[in-house]
C-alpha cells in the first residue's frame, strides 16, 4: 500500500511524492503511471473526488477520496486494487502531477 516516496519540501509548503506502483493507472487521461510525480498541499481541504495522500495503517498512499453511505474511503483508480475502507488520515491534496517520459 506504500505508493508514495521521495518526499521533499517546496518553499510554499507543498510536498513532492513519486508514485511507486500501478494503483493509479487506468484508461483515463488522469492515469498516473509508476514514476509520475505529484505535488501535494496540506493547506487545501480535500473534497470527494480529489486525489489525496493519506496515512493508512503504517504507510502513506495516494488514492482518490470517495464517500458513500458507509462514509469516506480511499478508492484506487486501478480496478485491480481494492478500495481502502479502514482508518486513514488525509495528509494533503494532490494539486499537480508530472509524468516522466524517459
């Protein structure tokens, strides 16, 4: 479940994470393959549908925040990965992403 690494702090308080597994890969233009980098802001309140960095168990993960009658949960865009419905704490909201081509 650990799919974010290489944290570094930017001057404006944003953090950079590198995606390290394929849980964010799907058939949409928003797909984030391994090696993609996301910029995360702690000061932006996440809304349902936003990509977030969350602490789930002992690790940090990048998933889409979702909600249903059972409450908030973390949804992986890749259908091969199960939704996470356990306890989690949102660390920040993804505001930008960058892909590596080479």
